[in-house]
């Protein structure tokens, strides 16, 4: 059964920032890593074939030089695979396109207005989809 969002008194607007809530994925979809693996480019599907679920890697933040422990699968997906030319196209379904754009963007929060500009889709349609009662692919307001 699809997970429903908790009731919130704050209704998202076109300027409400959204992001991929990976904690939501972990709580609601036991096969989330299978889905993420399906998004890997061909080169990394082979590399990550034997990768242990949840294996962490050290990553150096380019802005702060701080060493952080990050999920290896998410990191390679967002730093390499999401930047391949066929990862996000004009024919990609709306929810999938939004999800993939967040991966391309390093999961930096973006509003429906910003998503609309980048995807060339109506902002009101994006907002209605993301702010509805159903959570699609962990796409949620970032301050929820």
C-alpha cells in the first residue's frame, strides 16, 4: 500500500523547496537500492554488481574540504551516471524526470518553479504532483 504523507498545516507553494528524502526510501521501499542500481550507467552496473548494500565511502566536500562518509551507490549515481546524456530526456515521465533532475543536481533543494524551468513542464502540474497526498519516489518538501 502506498505511504501517505503526514498531515501538514503548511501547504506547499510554487516556491516551496523539494528534494529526494532518502530516509523516506529506506523506511518505505525495501527495494530502493535495486531501483537506484537500475539508474546506474552501464559502466557502473558492472562495477557495482558485487557492491555491498549500504557500503560507505569517504568523500571530500569540494567547498569545505571536510571528509564525509557517504553512501557509495548514491555518490556514483549522482556524481557520474546522472550526468550521462541519456539519463534525463524530454521524454522522461514527470515523476521520473523530477527524481532524476534531483540526482543530476546533487539533490540540492529546488522549488516547483525551478523544476518547471529546468524540465520545461508546467510548475503547477509539478506542484500538484509533489504536494499531493501520495509521496512519489521520496520527493518531499525539504523542510517537512
